[in-house]
C-alpha cells in the first residue's frame, strides 16, 4: 500500500465534523503517530478510528510543533523510546480526543518516504525523520 489519507477522515473534514482539525492543542487531544507492523495490520479505506488498527509497535508519540501550510501537514520528527517486539513498516497518524479510542479518527497512513522505516526494534529508541516537504498533504 502506498501512502494514503484515510477517506473517511476526509469525508468528515468536508462536513467540518468535530475531531477532524489537526491544529488542536498539544497534549491529550493532539495529533499522534503509531508505529505499525504490516504483517498484522493492513490498510483499509474503510478504517475510521484508532480502534480499527492492529499491530501497534511501541508507544504512540505525539506530533509536536504542528503546522499546516497550504495543503501540507508537518510537525517535529519523533522518537519512540525503548521499542521491542515486531518489526514496523508503516505509520498511522490519528487525532486523540477526550473520548475512548473508538472515537479517535485515523488521518493518514505512511509506509514510504519515511527515513527510518522499515525498522526492526531492538529495545532501543527508534527515531523517525519526516520529509522536509512535510509529513503529508491533501
């Protein structure tokens, strides 16, 4: 699967539904990224929420210093601390809110163009660098 923005998030964005904005405050309601093992998870354009995911590797990390310029979303590179377990070949970006993970919309799936992927964890930190042009665009 090539990089994709989840269609159901774009649909909700067009309706201006709550929980679609990516410029939310940092912290509990920010934009996060999960490392994903594609041997366990397969992208589907029918996935809508974090609870649709499987194969999460390590602890999800928040995207800090987010920006939206034109149609491009960007933010700081991330470090996943002390990761062990299965290999990770993709990233899934999602927006947390105050509700359960069944209400956290998945936004984008990246499996190409990310420096540091794929990666086989060895219980050390995993550092990922995003493209200088931005993380993803609409």
